[in-house]
C-alpha cells in the first residue's frame, strides 16, 4: 500500500482535477478538502473521491464552470446558488460570507442550493470555530439517496450529515456525523478493500441484514439503515428534518429525479460568541465542562472519554508524522485516471 504526505495528496488531487477541466484555484480548494479528509482519517472523503468526481464532470453532473452566486441577501442571511459547481467551492465561498455576516449581525443563516458533494462537513465548521464562531450546518442529498427510512427497505433518504462546532481554548469541538449508520463512502472503502462492514449498517434489497457492501451496490440495491439501530426512528427523523432545512429551505429541493446524484442543499447557521457573552466567561465555562466530562468514571474497557472531533485531531497529528496509506486499488484507479487525463502526478 503506498504512503503519501499531505502535500503529495494535495498535488495529486489538484493535478487530476485540473486535468479534468477544473480551474487551478478551484482544484486547489477541492484538493485541500480531500487531503484534510485523508489526514483526519476519513479516507472515505479523501482522494478516493477523485474517480467519482471526474466521472461526474464527464457526465455533466458536476459543472466546474458553474458560477457560485449570491441570489438573495439580508443583514443576517444569504442564499447562494452553486449552479452545480463542486460543493467544496460553493461552501468555501458561502462560509466566508457567513462568517463576515455573523461578525456584524451576531448570527447568520446561509443556504446553498444546487451544489455537489461538499466532502467532510466538519471541515467547514472547524474552520468557523478557528475563527471564533460557533456553527451548526448540515447537507442533504436529494433523490433516492442510499438510506432507508425507519421501517422501510428502499432508499429514500441521503446520509444527511450534521456538524456542530464551537471554539474552545483547547481547540475546536467538532461534532460531524451522518444521520445514517455510516457514510456511504465507508462502504465504498470496504468494498474496494474486499472487506465486510459491521452488523447493523446495511440491508440487502429484500430488507435482510447483511455485512457485505456488494449487496448495497447490487442491482436492485440494498440500503444503509438510519442511525440508532432499534431506535432508528431518531436518525430517520433527524434525516427527514435535514431534508427540510438543508434541502427545502435552501430551495435545492428533495426527490429530484432530474439530478439524481447532484443538487445537494446546505444549511449553515453561525453565532459570533463574543456578541452573546464575554469570551473569558465562555472559555471558563467550557474549561470546566471539559473536565466535567473527561473526569467521568469509565466503563470497563474504556480508558478515556473523547470529546467531539478529538479522534480526528489525534489521527491528523499521527498521519502528518507517518503519512497516509492509500489502498492499492484506490492508487491503481488514480494512476489509471491520471494516465487517461494525460496528467503527470510526479513533477
Ligand atoms: N458531503 C456529504 O454528503 C456527506 C454525507 C455523509 C457523510 N459525510 C461526512 O462523512 C464523515 C464521516 O461521518 P461519520 O458519521 O461516519 O463519522 P464518525 O462516525 O467517524 O464520527 C462521528 C462523530 O463522532 C465522533 N467520534 C468518533 N469516534 C468517537 C469516539 N470513540 N468517542 C467519541 N466521539 C467519537 C467524531 O469526532 C465525529 O464528530 C463526516 O465528515 C461527514 O461530514 C459527508
């Protein structure tokens, strides 16, 4: 399995994307998100996505020349239309706008319609937190998605993730989670490695539990289950409300069969903490809260309690030092793609 430094992953992703027609500036934004996903350990959202992204450019789902435009704005809100450009490009622009609005208005609501895959949602909320802004954001995918609603056996929902982040003196707290048992990309990674997935994640087309990702990708396809197991109505309900907030309130829509894999909707809400309370008081409360959680007595088999986002930052440090292993099959596909696009990955 080849191992790469973050800089190498950025260069590889940026070159492939430029070879597929993305501008150097946008390719760099997307490559940064892919690289960071690999570094924090979410390989499902890293360079493995390059094949899918280029295929989507080729079939017209992703439009790298789509202009990301602000179509409506008030003192504390804005609506962007991404015109089917990359989600990373659209959300990066919308995020900057939201942070600026929140700094003047105290809070800001930003909607993005008609964008494509945004990658790891927690990357954007983490960035807001580094800027001193707390945030809640979510993204929906319209159309069939990959997730069955609680009690169903057909795909009706997306994996519809939600992220909440807050700055702290020890670094941002970042919750970033799907409302399904897993991100679809984790199935893709397991499928490419020929591995099974944990019990309770997926069902086959007839609704039987299975651990084989091939059954999810079969024809007819299987489905991911909503988060919560026997209490899956909670994940299912949350996913439906994300369809309402990120999909319908953004104007992106749901159940669109004209763009079965594109047109994600994004909802972002920002809070400038300093407008609400003095930062000393905020930091002091968070510090006490951190100890309150960390000092909890542990269950057998648990040596510590992790805060949201802590595991990603630990993996990031480790992968910066040791590099990122890219699965042989993923690297074979990237090399083949680069060759087809006539792209030199080395120099
Ligand atoms: N763009 C999209 O359409 C899309 C769709 C689905 C998922 N995603 C992304 O996929 C990624 C993976 O999502 P996921 O739900 O599979 O993530 P996950 O299950 O690995 O982690 C979810 C959350 O739990 C925390 N966590 C993980 N292990 C923990 C532990 N042992 N103790 C305490 N906290 C822990 C993590 O910090 C994270 O905040 C996310 O970045 C998400 O944004 C994106």
